[in-house]
């Protein structure tokens, strides 16, 4: 962590003609690309990552009120134990 990890795009600009575009334009293009992939069925056979499955399970447990025992522990520790609820 003590190393200087800064980089520039100077070489890409110089040698490849890279030209950055505005963030909003990049995000829009990325979302449109993903929507096309989804529409074309690119992810139909993909397995869900284990963390995604766990997150969905925790979300369901929260909606069912099964995470209430965490509240006293959160008050005691003065911090949230699970994000997003």
C-alpha cells in the first residue's frame, strides 16, 4: 500500500489515439451494451455468483423479519452488521 500506484492515459493517447469521453456518455453506452447482452440471452446459462445468492437470501430473511436479533448487537457495537437494510 505504500507504493505510488498512480497511472496516466498518456501512452494510450499517444500510441493508440485514445480519447476519453464524458462519464455520462460512458455509463449510458455501458448500460445499453449490457441490456443488449441480456436481450440476446448472453447470461441465460450463467451461474449466479455465491455472494449474489447469499445477498438474495439475506434480503429475503430481512423481509421476513428474521434478522431482528441483530438489532441489539448493532446497538451494542454502535455499527451496522449488515448493509442495505
